[in-house]
């Protein structure tokens, strides 16, 4: 990787990545066919507004504090960071509720940096990357089966993740459009093999409204290194998940509260320690 591309990548700004995340979310949301239950919206919205008012009363929030909060909400919108805020601090609860009755593999949050329709290839496959992609090469393989153990023919595995510097393609400058993003089709026994690189831990953007909140509250902004995945097949529930790496400094205190013990990998070193290999199998619930 050249010094110029490194410099461009590290100049990623919260507002630019936030705008991209917001635009991507809005495009997908407009295509969703969701029936609005007025009574349910009324119930949820009423509880949400009450919770805010309860906090204001219990903490005796002053007008100065209220105005700071109001300005922060405005900044959150202008920075385009609502997808990031909600995915970091709320989505883990939504995901837990959504998957509470599933018997298959554990899910976790999608996060704000998913992009659909990544280039497709049959397993074994090498994910799109630069010729000089930095990081430890990782062979990631496994099998997709149904609850009960039957292999799922031609299951689809969408994989995306940050690079060795902690940045995502399409959300940081200087990266090829589909860098470290791909859709891999398993074989007729559900087996897959993907060659990629091991991602790095990273901080969520701190120069925008989310970073402002983190600094004011004295929190940290780190996420442990992880692979993002969506695994699907006709007739089965899609599973959205992330896989983490044993020994990461932020496994126990992920800012997004998304780590689950079942999702932690322990790769083996191969090729004299230069590369890594790990197996992880996915189990899908019937739709």
C-alpha cells in the first residue's frame, strides 16, 4: 500500500462516513414493505417520550443542559451519525429480541457499514482486496447446515470487514469500492472457504456527534476486530452476525456491546506463523 493511499484512508471523517451510512440506510428502508400498526407505534412512542421525561425529572436537568442536549441532537443529524449511534448503543438489544427464539447460530448487530450486492463468487474464493493489502492473511472456512444437521446447498455468505487500519471501503477515502467485501456461494454440501485478511480493532469515528458524547461521558470508542457476515438460503432465516478474535483487548468492553462468547474465534497460525486459519460453521433456522 502506498503512502498516498494510507494518507487518504486515514483522513476519513465522521461526517462523510455518516452521510454514506445514512444514504445507504435510507435506500434500503424505502424498499422495505412494512405495515405500520398504529396502536403499537403509539405504545412504543409514548414509552420512549415518557422515559426521556423521567430522566429529565429524576436528574433535574437544567435549561443549560437541555440546550446542550438539543444542540447535540441537531449535530447528530447534520453529521449523519444517527445510523452509527443507533447501531452502537441500541441495535444489540433489538437483535437479542429479534433472535430470541432461534435455535441456530448466534446473531449480533449488523452495524452501519453494510453495503448490499457485493461481488459474487463461488467457494473457494478470495475476497476483493488490493494487491498489497496489509495484514495477516486469513483462511476462513466452514459449513452451512440447517438445524438438525442437514447441509444447505449453495448457501450465500456475505462477508465484509475493516482493513488492517480499521477502515471500511465506501466509508473512507482511498479504498477501492468493494475492498474486503464479497458474496460467496457455498458448494452443494454447504462448505465454504474464503481467503481474506484478519481485520484490526478500530475506534468508531470520534470527530462527530458520537465522539462528542463519548468524550463528554468519559467512555472509550473501541470495537474489537471482527468479521461481519450475513448467511442465508431460500427457505431459511437469514442470520446477521459478527465473529471476533480471542485475545483482543476489547472483547470484554466492546463499545457496541455486541460480543457473545459463541462468536469468538481462535485462529491457528499456519505457514510458519505468517498466515492464520479458522473454521466456523453456521446453522440456519427454517423460515
